C-alpha cells in the first residue's frame, strides 16, 4: 500500500508562479498561463494570497481578483494550493 501511495505522490507535479495578481488587481496568472502550466505537467499551483502596500486589508475587490485566478486554474483542471500572508 505504501508503494502505491508513493507512486501517486511522485506523479503529482506542482508549480509556483509568484504573485498571481498585480497591485492594480489585474490578473498576472491568466487562463493562458494556467494552460501552459498544465501542458508542462503541473497538476497543482501554489497561489500566494497576499496583502500589499496598495491593499492592506482584504476587500471585496481583492478577493474577487483572486477568485478570477482560481477560476482560471480550475478551468484548466489545476488544483490551487493557497499560501496566505
């Protein structure tokens, strides 16, 4: 059983793209980028949910921008792995 679990873990590949939205709330990680990630073998993507000097608190606009990124990942069958800072 352990070897089967190890085989599954070793076949899953992930990627980190860095920031996924710009300070102006424009998506940096678009559906096209997500497609390229999937085509290159990724099955999950680390998403850094971050506040910045421009956005110092969680607002509806900021959350909506992140939702757009998550929808792009899910549309390409990628699993998001969130990091919140």
